């Protein structure tokens, strides 16, 4: 049951973060922000923040539909 909860809660967020969100931010922001270190720091921060959006939705959906 614990493994199921981990997969349901963090799986979608981890997939999006690993394959879409983080690579996009880390590739796009250095093109927009001239200071490379600042661009990478901003990309990492944005990716960390946006990672938690699907995690929060998954957590709330799990609580609602599985009654936990």
C-alpha cells in the first residue's frame, strides 16, 4: 500500500519534472538570461516549484478518491 501511494503521489510529478519541465527550464532560461549562473539557478528554482504542482494535485486526488 505504501508503494502504491508513493507511485500515485510522486509518479506523475517526477515524470514531468525529469522529462519535460526541468530540461525545458534549464535549456530555455540561459537563452533568455545573459548571466549563465543566474539562469541555471532560476531554472532550478522554477523547476522545483513547478514539480510540486502535480504532486499536490496527486496527493489531493489520492485522498479524495482512495479515502486516505
